């Protein structure tokens, strides 16, 4: 995860002695935060779904890519239309949650 913008942000703004725990996965980070080991940056999709976690700041410009953009509808998918139509419809329903706009 060392190449992620949020990791670089922490390295540039937090003194090394205040970094008490390092993980290699986002889910590992979520579990560490949930166990009260400290603060951390999580995708809203993961943090918002975990009981007991609270956003300290709204989503901002510390991202690795622009917010996801979704096709206007299931017709944009072509392979296995039944399954992909279902998945696309479910993703569209959850768009605000996925983008952290809940």
C-alpha cells in the first residue's frame, strides 16, 4: 500500500513515532481501526459499513483516482447479460454509498 496517495499523505504529515501500526491490506487497516489501535484512512465503502467507526472528515482530495463513474445502465455491459445486468443495477442502487455520499 506504500504507493497509495493516502499513505504518502501520512508519511508527509505524521511524524514516524506517531505511526504505531502498519498493515498490508485495507481490510487489515479497517480491523485495526475497529479495534481502537488508532486512526486511518479508509475507503468510505469499507469504513461506513463497519459498526463503531466514525468519519472524522468528509471524503476529500486525498485519492488515488477520481470517483468511480458508472455506466448509465445495464446496457453498457455485454458479456453474460443476465448476471451483469443484475450486478450493474445493484451497483447503481449503491452508488452514493460506494462513493461515500451516504
